[in-house]
């Protein structure tokens, strides 16, 4: 190493930023004000910072509130990542989040967003559960033990279609072995249900300009195709008890 290079590197060896020893504080560094007023102010600020830090740590340590469904699945030793179960958990968490916001008196705009999300997920859930029920019915029929499901109820104004929840409540507890809905429902079908509701929302909420007519028609075609395919799956294989004429 030449003498010139050695001379250039010598100051860096004592620079803390380059791994050397920390340099001494400059002689003209401002002195700390030890007056009673300033000392008291520093004490109050330090106390506040420490209090805020502890509060942040406590919030971080608080466990996320779990839904009853998650607790039930844990007790049953069921894998919560199974597509149908994961979707049901998502719906339950959205309901719980809305419940918490209402209980805390959250801002109206936050409550509205949560309500819209819950409404959308419940709509998806109704279709997802109908498809799952149809697959269960088709599977049990293949085994020679069909599950009969009433899909309507009679009212003074005539027959009224039952909700998916009302239909599911008719099914005996515990799906037959080999026909479990959690194994019959796949992630791709649930993704298609999500896409259907996403396209519907875009068509309802988006203002299409004159130059976007083709895009609007494309989305309408996609929506119609998804609706036909998914609705067909929701009724295929279901054994209906006394359907209305």
C-alpha cells in the first residue's frame, strides 16, 4: 500500500461509521440544560414516552378475538384452512367485526363499509352453501341414501323459496362419510362465486363511458355465464320434497 493511500485511510479507521472507534464529541457541542424547569420537562416527556410504549406493547399482545366457529373447529380438530371452512370463518369474522364496530360506536363511514362487506359475504355464502348442499345431495343419492331437502315453504301469498341457512338446517348433523361438504367444495368454485359478486358490484357501481361500451358488455357476458353455471350447480342433484306446481 502506498504511503498516500495509507494516509487517506487512516482517518477512516477512527470513524464510527466505518467500524472504527467512536470519535470524541466536539468541544463546541451544546451543553444539556440542567435547570429545574427543563429537567422537569424532560422527566415528564420520558414518562409519557414510556407509558405510550407500554400501551402499544399491550395492544400488540392482545389476541385477536376469535369467532365461535373457530373455537368449534379447534375443539373438533378440523383444519381451518379447508376452503369451505376458511370461507365460513371469513364470513363469521366479518359479522364479528361489524358487531364490534357497532358496540364501540365507530364512525358511520366505517360501519357502512363493514355493513356492505357483510352483505356481500352473506350473499356469497348463500350461493356457496347451496352449491355445497347440492353436492351433498348428489353424493348421498349415488350411495343410495338420498337426503331430501325442502327448498320452499308455503305462505298465504304462495310458495316462498327458503334461504340456504333454512335448507342446511334440514340436513342431519354430520355429513355421511365420503360425502362431507367440506371435502366436496373446492377453492375454484368459491373463487368463481367471489368473481361473480365482484363483477356484479363493478357493473352496479361503475359509470361506463361511451368508449367503454365493449367493456361493459364483456362484463355483462361474464356475469351471465357465471350466474348460469353456478345456479345450475346450486340445484343439480338436490332431491326436493313436494316442490310447488
